[in-house]
């Protein structure tokens, strides 16, 4: 039955997807941007206030946290206006949590695509992150304007900001791979994600500095990868160092990379049954 | 001819879940079940654990079983079969949406599939934006889409709505745009599911024309449809699937024939014993080796009977009826005046009549046999019915749907008479 003279461009058989994963991804790279472009376009088209919504959310959160932690609890913000201190932590948090929240539903929401056409499914899961990066960019500009206005910021450490952003993106990709695949498998997983996002805001140093966590608890606290990232952001923007920051950063880096690699493997393993399962 | 697709022993298994268990599980269920299992194992460490209860919950179902066939370059392959025969599963595997359980498909060239028109259209985006998005989803490069943009728009006939969100489109416009994008895909292999079942008749005809064009350009097309008529007019080869297995493959006539034999209530012959003391009819049949006729054919109708007691006014006739039970044409043995008396001498006889299929439009017809003694009694009227479809081998697809009504075909003897030398004033105005 086998015809050796027939040279095929591609072969379809069981467990094949993994072997041409990279070449497929390269072939469909434009789709990645098109999907992100679609989501960005739709996001700004539907909303009456458009771009303002992106700004309102962190600003409102900032106002509440500044009131609670700064004005009522009187926590220190190292000579930086407390509002900016909070905003600097809010930006990476909104990036990661927003991406997490959206990606976990993105496969289920795009059933019509998954059932009707082939492309690497990773594109669906990750193109969402681009949308949140655009939001992040808008908010970062806002933060820079506010910093200029209030005359704070540390230019000597600013160079490291892209590194911490990169770390946040790695974490985003890792979590989105895991959670999007898990949501296809277990439909109730999105409730867990809701919980993580809600709870995580307080388990991460968004409204406060990580210095307030006492002694031994610190090491448990550092297992949250957001701690290292947010501390890093504050260091890059204002030059604020937190106790044992190197450790929290290292743990965060290891955590993110492990999540990325394991997420990729899990995604690839379950990807081929998405269309049958969804 | 070079081979472009080779399918070897392709199989796909699905697990069907029973007893309210859905295909996807919830985390809560999984955790609680695993927990129960572990508790059981701890409480009864000595009893062997059986997974019988788990396996009885679902049943295996082979959507495709050892499917083998080759497709050559430029073939237009029609895949036919009933619902659930595995056609869609085959397409899904070929377009890589789902993986086969075992077996292999080898493909040469760029393959694109069109399992649905307008896949991934976003209702909020405009027609223009959706052309780019849908093109990218179908695998086109941005430069490619830009190059073909005008062509796509022209084909879809929606120029004036290009900047309207597609949510405001009528469903017809939506379909037209979707098909236009797909039709301009530059792939060597095109897989099409029954997407043409939608849209208005005029646009459907346009789609058919386009698909025919693609086929004649040497593009390989795989076409899945229930509509035997469109498969016959579009494809030159066929694959007939039933319960996941290939029943017939090869020439499209053979496949369609074999499909119809199994699943349509065709009747090309009748055997029995009907009549009275004068005549007994034993057999009636249509001479054909297929399960349908082409318009250019002349099938013979054979009737066998025995005359027991001759009667001068005895006759047999046939009528052609359409499926709405309207008689379209008829003929009787006494129409042949010279030989009529010979048909009804005592003994067994076999008479035949040559039917001209080109007298009829494409469609399904009934032949009813009737037998009577003129003005005295009906011997048989509704008892012997043969049923057969007529298809056109080549048809003018542009007008296909306008004419799709069974009936007598008047012919195509249209001629342009002497051109008028002096056009009238009114004619000049038009010109």
C-alpha cells in the first residue's frame, strides 16, 4: 500500500501535531497579529468611551488602594506618592490577571473557529496577551505622565523595565497555556480563575509593599510569582528596593519559565483533542 | 497524473458517553471521583479495583474505519453518503481539525478547507476588516489578500456595504462575502463541505460556476454533499462512504449509482402477478446499469405479460409522472395501430418501448403502467410504478436553479433568424 515514490509535503497521522509545531507556528504568524488586531478593534469599537475604559479601571483601583493602605493604614511608600506607588504595582497585575482572565475563556469562546478550521491553537491563547499589552502600554503612558507631573521616578534604573515586562509576559504565556487548555478539559475551571484573580490582587503587593510581610511568611509569600515582578517594576520605576528582592525575583523567574515550558507541553498534549472535546 | 492525496488505513474513534455524562467533565467531578477511588482503595486494600463501572459509561464508535484511497491532481472528488457516514469526520481529518486515531494521510501541495462560509467573521467588524481577518484565518497572506481584495469585493457584490459592520448584513450578503473570500484562496487542494446549501438561488448558481472553473483549472477539489445532482455535475470521481467505510470509489457514476441503490427508493423493475381473466402482467423494468439516467440516454422499458383470453379493446399504456403526481406524458399500445393486434394474441409476450430521456428536465420521475379494456374496465392502474431520476451530464450551471422543475423539456432549438437590417428607432435607443 505504501508508495515510496510519493513525496508528501505534509503527513497527517496520530500524534503528528507536535513534530511540526514550530513550522506551523511560523506559517501562521500573521494570523497571530490578525486575531490580536480583531480583539483590539472590537474592544475599542464596542465601548462608548473607548480608550477611557482602559484608564478608568486602574485609576479607580489606585484611588481605593491609596485611601485604604495609604491614608487609613498609613503604610510607607518610600518617599514616592502613594498613588503612584500603587499604580506601578497595578500595571503588571492588570496585565497578568487580565490576560489570565481572557485567555482561559478564549478557546471556548472561539469554538466556531476550532471546529471549522485548522491553525495552531496556541495562537488563539496567546494573541489575547497582545491585547492586554496594548492596554498596558496605554496605562504606562499614563503613569509616565503622572510621574513627570509629580516629579518622581528614577532614571538610573529605568533601563530594566523591559526585562521585568518580559518576565511578566513569560508568566502570562505560561498561565494562559495552562488555563486555556484546562478550561477546555474542565469547564468549571473558569470559576477557579475568577477566584485566583480576585484573591491574587491581595496576595500580591499591589496596594502595599512586600516589606510588610514578616520573617518566615516571606518565603511562602515569594512563591507568588507576581511578588517578584511587582517589586521589580517598583525598583525599575522608582529605585525602591524591597528586602530579599533578589530571591523573590529569582523564584518568580524560575516559576514563570517552568510554567511556560510545562504549559506548552500540556497544551500540545491536549491540543489534538480540542475539536473533539469542546 | 500525479497523486496529491494518499490515504492509508485511516480510522477515527470517538467515545460516546452515556447516562447523562457529557463529553467534557468538570473538575469537581474528576476530583471527587478520584477521591472516592482512593478512599475505596484505602478502606478495602485487598479487593481488586475494577474499572468496569467506568468503562460501561461510554461506548466506542468508529466514525471512520480503514479508509484507503488516492486522489490525483485535477480530480474533482465528490464524497457522498448518508448522515453519519463519516464524511464530515473525513474532511475534519483532512483539514487537520481533528487527529485520526490511526492511519495516515499524505498530502502534497497547499490544502485549504472550507467547511463553513464566513468562518470567524466578527459581527462588529466591517466587511472590509472581515475580508482581511477571514482571509488570514483561511491561511492567506496579507499581501495576497490585498492583491485579491478588489476581485473578492466584485464577486461578492457588496461594494456599497464594505464599511458596514457585518452584523447589519443580511444572511445572504454574509454568505456571499464568505464564499467570495474562500473562492479566491490560492490553494492546490480545496476541500468544500455542503456550504452551498445556503444563499439565494442566483448566488448558488454563481458559486457552482466558480467551482466548476476551479476544477477545470486543474485544481483538485474535494466536495461533500447530499445533493446527488450537484455532485454529478461538479465531480468526475467519487467516494461513497457508509458507516465509516468506503463502499465504492472511482468513477462518479458508479459511486452515485451504488449510493442510490442502497438508500433511495428507486425501483427500476417490478415483478409480480397482476391482472384479471384476460391478462396477467408479470414483469416491468427499465434497462439501465446505473441507478439514474443522463439526459442524452434512451432507456428501454420492458413489459412481460400473458394473454389468457384475448379482447379487442385490451391495451397497455405508460405514463410519466413527476413527483407531485402530475402526468407529463403518456403513450399506449394502441398508438401503434399497425401492430396493436399482435400484442394481444394468446400466450406470453414481451414488449418494449424506448424512452427518450432528453425529453425531460433534470429531476425525479415515476413511470406508471396501466392496463385496461377500453371503455369497459380498468385492469391495473396504480399498481405498477417505476421510479427513476434523470440528471444532466453537463449543465448550464448559471441558470441551474431557475429551471429545476421536473417537466417536459421542449428542447434547445433556439435559432437566431435573419438579423434585422434596419433596426427600428426604438431598437436604436436600446443599442
